[in-house]
C-alpha cells in the first residue's frame, strides 16, 4: 500500500509540471519517480533530495517556451511612439508636465522638511537610551507639565537606581549674561551651564578639546565655532579667557561644531554647572533653592545602560516621587521620561529649552503634499482618457496587427513613466531654487547637497517610475480593452466614464476643502494677532532691565519719561503675553500645609497705567500708600475665583511662600482686582494671576507715542548710557515679540496659502485640458447652433454645464468635511474665530468662477471659428 | 549542422546509449555512468545532455510503451543516429591516434 510517505512530494511534481516542457515531462518525471521508488527508506531526507533533483532540472532545455517576443525592438518602438504621442499633443503634454512638476516639487520640498524634522537629535551616540526627565505637578487644581526638574533629582536618580550610566543637568542663567573680551561685549542668550559629563553623553562634536575633560575645571567654558569667530576672528581661542558678567574669568577649553546639527538644544556657550552651584553656595549656602525639591530650574538627562533598565526605572518613578517630593506635592505629581529624539516633535511643555517642532503641522504638510500629488495624477488620468479618441486609432491598428493587450498596456505605461520621469528631473532641478524659500518658510537650514546621495536619487526615481505606472495603469487598461470595432464610432464609452466624473469631482472637492481651510487658518491667525488681549501691545517697547538701572530706577524713570515721545515706563518681571511662573499662596481661610500654586508676576508701580489694563475693584499699587511696598497684593479676576472668593475681595489676607523654602516670605492684603488680560499665548485660557510689588525688574515696559521710531531709540540710548556704560540697550517691540508666540500658526498658514495656489493651478489646468477635449468633440454641434443663432453666453453655459454639476456636487461634499476638519484644528486653541458660513459660499464661488472661465475660454474660441470650416467636411 | 565534436560528458552519455542499445533512457544512463565510472550523475544533467545531443542530431528519442513501474508512465528511450555513430567513432579514432603517438617513456617521465 503506497502511503503518503512512499510517493514523491506532490508539490514538487506540480512545480515540475509548471515549468517543464510538456513533451519532456513524461520521460523526466518517470525517471524521477522510478529512482524514488527504488529507495528502501523514504523519509524527509529523500523527499528533500527529490526536491533538489527537481530544482536541478530548471535548465533552459526543460523550460517551457515563452513567446518569442522581440522585446528590445518593441521597447524601442514603444519609446518612439510614446515620444511622438507626447509631441503630437503639446497641450496634453504640457498640462500634465506642469501639474506633475508642481506636485513633485511640493512633495520633494515637504519630504525634505519632514526628513529634516525627523532627524532631530539622532546624532547622539546611543540616543535610544538617552532620556530627559520631566515633571508634572498639580496644584490648586491646575496641572503644570514642566520640561525642567529640580536640581537634586540628578543625584537622587543616580543613587537610587542602578543601570543609570550618567545623569547630566543643564541650566540656563535666569538673566542673559554679558560676555566680554577686551572691547567686545555682547549679551549672549545661548549661554548654559551643564554637568561635567555633558560632552561624553551628548554627541556634540568638539573640534578642539577632550570631551571628558573640557568641563573639569569650574572656570572653563566651551564655545561654539560661531562664537569663536565672533570674539576671536581667525585666532585660536583655546586657552584664552572670556569675562562672564564682569565677575568671573572663564578659560576656553574647547570649541564645539554644532552649527549643522539638528537638536532641541542649541547652545553657544557651555560652562560647568559647578561654577553656578559654587556662586549660589557663596550667597545662600545650603539653604539655596537649588538644593530644594521645589524649584524646577534644571533640565535633567539620563543615560541608561539599556532599555531593560530604563523600563525598570520608569516603573519605579512613582515610588521615587513619594520618596523625594515635598509632602504637599507627593500625591499629585509624577515624573516622565522623554526619549531625546522624540523631544523635538512631541514635547510641548512649560519651560522648554527652545520652541519645539509640531508633529501635527508635519502631518498636515504631508497630507497636503499627498493631496496635491493626487490632483496632478488625476489630471493625468483624465487627460489620457480624454485623449483616448485619437489614441484609439493607434490602438486599433496595433490590435489589428496582432498586438496583445499586455503589449498595448506596456506601451502606454512607457508613455506615462516617460512623462513622470521628465517631471521628476525638472522638479529636482527646480528644487535647488525652492530650497532657500523652504528654509525661509520653515526657519531651517536644510541643505540639498546632504540629500544628493546615490541611494536617495535611486529611490527617488524608482518612486517616480512607480507613481508613473500607478497613474498610467487605469487609463492604459481601459484603453487597451477597447474593442477594435468600436473605435470608428465617434461617441465612445470614454466620454461618459463614471470614473472620470468621480475623479473630477474629487479634484474640485480637494480644492474646495483647501480653499476653506486656507481662509479659516488665515482668519484664525489674524485673530490671534489682532484680538484685544486686554492690554496695549502697539507702541510698546520691552527693554531688558539691568541691576544698575534697577538700583537707580526712580531717577532713570524720571529721565526717560521726560522725553516727549514717552508716555510711561514701568518695571516688570514677565512680559505681558509670554506667561508667568508660579508660587505657592495661602489665602485667608486656607491652610498652610495646603498652599495653592498660582502664577505670579512682579511689577513696579504704574504697570496698569502703562499697559492700559483696567481695574475691576480697588486700585493698583500706588506710591501714595507706603504699605503697598511689602503688604499688598493685586489679583486678576480669575485668581479671585480660584481662591474661592465670590464677592469683592479687597482687604482679604494672602500669604506667599518663598521659592524653594518652607517660609512665608510675605503677608499682605488684596488692594485691588485687575481685569483679566491674556498674560499667556492664546493657546491657553486666561488663568489666575497674582501681582506683587518689586524693585528688581527683568524688563522695563515703555509706552511711546511717535512715528519716528529711530529717533526715539537714539534718545533712549543716550539716557541709557548716561546711567551706565557696561550694558548695551536691548529692546524689542512688544507686538513683534508676541508674534513669535504664533510661529507655528504662521508656518502653517504660509504653507497652506502656497498649497492652495498650487492646488488651484493644478486643478485649473486640469479643467482647462479636459474642457478643451470636450469642446473639440462638440465643435460641430456648436457650429450648427451658431448657424441657428445661439448666443455666446448660451454656448458657454452649454459647454460648462457638466462641469458646473460636478462643482456643485464637490462643494456639497466638501463643506461638511472641511467644517469638521477645521473644527478639529481649531480645538487646539482656547480662543477661536467663528466659522462664517460665507466662507463656504466663497469657496464654492471661486471654484465655479474658475470652471466657467476656463471652459468659457474654449467655448468662446469655438464660437469664433467659422461654422463653414468645421461643418464642411464629415 | 551544429558542432561536430563531443564534450566529455556528452561522449560518456553517447557511449552509454551505444552500450545499452535499445534500453537506454535517462535514469538507466545515470545508473550506468555511476556504476561504470564511479561518478554520480543527476537525472537533470543527463536529460539536459540528451536534449543537447538530440539538437546536434547525434541521438534521437522516442517514447516506449507504457510501463508497469513508474506509475504507468512511458520511458523516453534514446537511440543513436548514424551521424552520432560516426562522430563517436571519429572521436575515438582521434584519441587512439594520439595515444599511439605517445612513447611509453614520455608518459612515464611525467
């Protein structure tokens, strides 16, 4: 009995049957079976052997004959006919080419931008094990997610856990330091302190100095190449000294080359954190807030040995919080880990080192690029189908001569691939000119040269070819299936293709969605920039404050407000609109063990007058009330609510904890309630705020009234220098500074604006091409109507009617979709514009106008023809 | 038509075909080559060679009657053609001629 085991593997036989010539199969298979049957033992080894025997038969003599196609010649012929086809119909070719070039260009640029965004912090060695610690603290009902952590956390992490290879803290001095070398002095915004291991943990390449040793001595500094150039020109800066804030001399121990690196941390100077710690220690000793678990002033980075250790530490972090955090925060706080290469795109916390990228913008950009591409591909498909009539004769003749469907398809595919490849090449060349513009739009320094590698180019052209094939396959199959005997019929199924209608509707749909989006995005951006923030932002100047001026503030202020252009000046710590820090407060009825964390800002007198913010109750700090100096608070309306006071709170008591201490540093009474104003960006709702009086300002806020801005600055500078020579006058216009809060929205609206223009061009030329084909088919009809006396406007209507229906359907679908999309986007903001229904009408109108004018152009051209010419011959 | 000379393995297969007269077919040749010369030959290699020889016109193939073994499949039998016969003889003569010209001494020296 032959069991399954005894017979040769069936699959192998099937395989043999598949590839082997039928006249040989019997003899060969017989031999194989005979030799197999002869074997005494049959097991998997013999089966395997059988397979091997079969494989050895894959030789030319045994293979079935493939059709003897003269591929090379056919290919040559296809190339030639494709080339001729493209040249024959110049309009068709140029429309396709223009649309594709535009679309590929946009995709290429978006691709560059996306890959640039994704490359952030990839250069650190072992970046997969490098994490940043972040904290989340809940207080007074508000959650504060901070990128910064407490200073003692680094050593605690190191002591509590094994598997932590290194911990590095980074700290940015609270006021921008002044760096002096001989007669060169600049304030430097990118000065940081970092732990000793900084350069061995992070991958910033040193062009001078040993990464392990550059930060060993407290009085050392590593500078960037840019800074080396700025202070030392061509000379060698290593070993030279720079003066830090006029207090300390720092020796340059290394130079870092970080100009081309994409990193969420961008620096010009790195000094050892020990130096800053020593300075603090001299002032406050062990009581300094840097030794306490309150102040989240440092960014802390941890390098783990491996992922397993990271997982373990992450699981232990809640216990870590319990062990170290202050009693009142323990229950509502947590620590999180962010992998370093995720920070740029995903992190958006308080106290980031610099504004990060936006993943949602990235997604929107990619989506827009894909949509534009689809639009171009649709043009392509539609035009090819519309051109099918002329092509049909060619196809018919080829068919009559015996061409198979696959040959016809391959001919048409070659044509589309040819078109795609040429647009790919043109787009690549054009990219050289668009990249600077891309850099301007995105505020990056992408260099195309970095991407010009062989493998990238290869991939690019492979992709283009693939896209060409995908775009060409539908019309090619459709046209090749065409029955030869139908070809002579003028009206073919082609002109009524449902697919074509659907594709055109999709084009209009995408255009309408883009138009609506662009209007709403622009309106929202305009709204963010112009909405009444509750304070004056025009004609306001923010001047960087300095100690020397704070000490002499009254005299300084008097001199300044003597200037006729200046209306008022006050000292502040936080620029209105840019946010505040938080401190712990205890209200009159409250408990000291459960303080409320409230945003607080310190100002001088006159703040409400200078910024023009109205009072709801009471008064702002006033020189006429000496007790204001240390016994008064002002709240905003929201803070009154958060503290649980329903009526007028004037006279209520409030206590303020010192930063990082357990001591009450101030007890005071509420003297006034100021009206809510937007002290943060419009992404946030107006929160509570407490105002306290101070004399150590970070900025001066100046209200001026003049059109001659340069003259004002000149005058201000002379007053400034009269009070001190050390610091340069640094100033910004408040409204300009506030604009930077909305750079993301600016980037988005810039790009969407551009995308809409490109989309309309692509869709427009598509309609142009399509209608020209349709019109040319109806030339005779129009001529007869002309003879019978039709009006031109009716001709336009007649020819545009099918398109008008499509526009109408597209609009009806696009309105709810874009409404939904924009609702989603607007939900990112606390304050949004109303979506006006007029926008939808406008979008519909724009598409309609484009359609009617484009088809109208052809219609008019047709009516201009002499009817005799078009009717003479049949 | 085609090449007039024989490759080494081709010659071996031809000799087997000649030896086995009307009984020559793929597997039998394989076995015979292995038993006579001690070198293994795969079925694929033999069939490929036979196909080549057939193309050169040295052998011809025809199907046998159905057999009991091999699941009732017929064998592809191989027969030598006249042209094959003369080529084989020519090849042998050429080699014998060469062999006779080698003095014993010369061969031993090598």
